[in-house]
C-alpha cells in the first residue's frame, strides 16, 4: 500500500503494481491458508519475497526492467471480476525488442490438473521451465486460470484478461494466436476453440475431456443423473454441442494411443462429423498420457504451417452455433437475441455480391465490419437476404468510405427488418445479461451483507452460513477475494460497476428491500411467491439472477454464489452449473457437498425475463 501511495502521481508505473503484488500474494496466501505442500516451498517463498522487494524498489525508482526482459517472465493484472491480482507466466522470445514494430506470434498454454498448484508453486514453475512448446520467435502465455477449474467460469475470463494484458504490453500479431493445452488444459483448449473460434489462428487440444456425461462414464465409471435444468446447462461447456464453430478455426487434436482421455477427441470427431467436418487427430503410438516425441514434431510442423498463413483476415463464409448469448459473436456476425435460450441457435452467413443469411432460433442480428475490412461494394447499398426472403431487406445502410459497415436486424412477426440499434429499451435477455446464476460471476461482482433482522431466524442463519461458504470457496476454487460491503454502505457507483449479490431477505437487506417489488417473485414474512405457487417463508429461500431494477445493465443475484460445490471439485467435468435462473430452497434440508439445501422449484426465465408460463 505504501508503494501504491508513492506511485499515485505516476500512473504508468502504478499500472505495473500487479507485477509486484503477485509475489506478495503468493506468499501471503501460502502462509494464511497453510498451503505449503513441499519441504522446498518455504525457501521458494523467500526467493519470491526477494523478487517482489526488488521489483518494488525498481518501480519506486521509475524502472521496470522485467517489462523488456526476454526469457521466462512472470507478470500480473488486476481482474475486473473481484479486483484480485492474478498471475501469468510468459516465455518472451530472444528476438523481442522493446518498441520494435515487429508483431510476434503468441501461443496460449492451458495447464493440466494439479490441486497443489498454488500461486507460489505456479510462479516458481513459470520461472523454472518454458513448458512443452516454445515456437521460434513466439511468445508463450502460460495461464494460471485461477487455479484448477479447466479454465471454466472465472478461469475462462482469466484467459481473456491475461491475453488483453499481454497484447497491451507486447507487440502481438492478432492473426497469429494459437490456443493449446494438455489433459485438463486440453479440456480448456477445446472450450476456448469452440466458444471463441474467431479469435485463434489455430487450436491444438491434447487429451482432456470435451463433454460431461460420457467422460464421467468412461473415466470415473459414474453414470450421471442430472435434473432437467442441469442437463440443459451442460450446453454451456459441452464442446460437442459447438462443434460446428470449428469451421471457423483450424484444429489439430492429439492423444496418446493408450490414454483413456483419447475419448475427448473421439467425441469431438463424432460431433464434427455430424456437421460435415473431419477432425485431424494425431495419435502417439504406444503412448499413454503424454506427448509422443515424433508425433509432437508433426503437431508442431502442422501448427507452424497454419500460423504461417495466419488467421483468415476476412472470411467470406461464417458458420456459427450457440446455445446462449454468453457466446454471441463469430467474426463479423453477432447474435443479439434468441427465441429460446439453451436450445440450439445457428447462423450461416455468406458474403457474395451482398449477404445471404440463414438462421435458426435467432431473433436479432448484427453484421459488423471494422474500418478497412468490409469487402462489399461501396457504391451501392448492400443487398441482404435472411431466411429465404425473396425480397431484399429494406433500409440497409451503405458501406462507409472507410470501408466499415454495421447493420442491426430484428425479427418481428416472423419478418426481418433493419433497426437503428440493438437495444430497443425493452427488458430482454441479451449478451452479458442472459443468466444463469453462475453468469454473474464472470464479471465484476459485489457481495452485499445484510445488517438488519431477517423475517425468519432459520432463513437468516442459513443466509449467513451460505455467504460465509461463498466467500471461503470463492478463494479456494477461483483464488480471488470477493468484494464485500454492508447493505447500508452500497453506493450508486457500486450499482453501476458491479453485479450485486444480495444475501438475506427484504427485512434484513436494505438493497433487497428497495427492489423487492420489482422482482418476479414475492417475499414477505409469511410466504415466498413464485407465480401461482407459494412456499412457507419460515423455511424457504429464493435464489435467482435478474437484471438489477436499479441498474438493468447489471445483474442482481439473491442468495447464491457459483453453483457447483465440494463434490464437483473432485473432477473438472463435473464443474458445470447446478442451478438455472431461479430456484427455491427448503432450508430444513441442510446444505450438502452438492446443493445449498433441498431444491423444491427451479427454472429459467423466458427471453423477456418473465417467469415461464408452463413447466419445461
């Protein structure tokens, strides 16, 4: 904190403070939570503290030599999610020169499962080993991924935030970024490949898993019996459901011939085949859970060849599928609305003399071309046809003189029309505001602690215990420190900046009291009301996610954190959302390693954030 004060008038240096904090935090966490797992680690802690002190001294003197160093470098950034400082590792090529205009290839590496991979262990490893792959003249970004979650949820955002930080500070060629990983990191690579196919020049997943049900059956001999809403929510991270998106991204899978995790690529090959795609699957002969050297050389050769060509700067054909507006963009196509979440949506868009588009389960679209990128004729308004309409859509704007072009469409009464903007002022599910509960924890959130007396003591005690559990397990599983404020201290600025996670009830939590009559539930001392159903308030509590009535651009969450619990920590394939948009919990059943109590009601809001009119 003293260093922060010393640098407050030097913003360029203050921005580098996380590069010092990573060392302090790594040792602080190990000491506070007794996370020394090896006799060697206390000595490692001493070395990291010395590094941190050295960087602090350099920064105070206006120097930051690690920012121009080559070789193995560790750095940090402040996450938007919880304000925590997250570390990452870099392999900086010897050819890198600060202030050089040359842009480098970047390979992103997702690590395998290691439950002892504390920040301390990660920083030590990243300064000791360059890792599996070090392509010539390329940067390699080693993600911490917020610990051991297969880069799901906050771990997914860690990749995007770390990538943005690297691109801000180093000359990276955006058309030559490769995503890769092995084992748990292979699973992470699959999900990044299918969800963000438009970002990468290539993807190279090795081993891992690519969906939940079959992997657990093969690897854990576990037959999963999900609720109907859990099964719908598998569409978030089951990569097999997004196989079509690999039309937009070259991918090469690797497995050892004797590795049970070969199952991941086999499942993806089957899914891709159904979409008309053929997966290249390199297999290391007589090899288990590792890279076979000769096959690894072939993998490198092929990835290097793809990177030499680079990402397609302007694809003329985009195929895109999604099940949620969490993933709404593929190159120049953006989906802004769905007919129904967690049902498959598709867009097939082709650039020719104009634009021809076929859609499924889509109600709103944007076509967006950055300056200099639109290949359409600028002398005439582009012709656009959607869903076999014989006539061109009227009102399409022209391509601008800088060769940029943006046009928004919305489907009304089964007819597509041009609209001025995506947001028409109505409350709708939209990208970044579509649920389920877990989605609130992929962006900035603030936990709001109640200070008043609850309606019912049992529910009040449950809420206090669950908030304590949430804070503890956020740190354990996502290696962050949740922001917390008392309800009486929350400001308008907090509401503008954060998703609010409200604990308690309308009697105990002042913020909840302000919005209670604007939520799609009723809650008083006697009853919890959900549509026509009522539940006794003495032992029932609602959990939900909903646009904050005081700031509809942000979420409000009632009485929940991320929804998977201790049982699911044992296998990353289990780490999927366990609750949908809303639920009612009977607290007479104590919280378990799977659920916060007995779920007596649960479901999804419709596309206008209303309660469903009929059961799923």
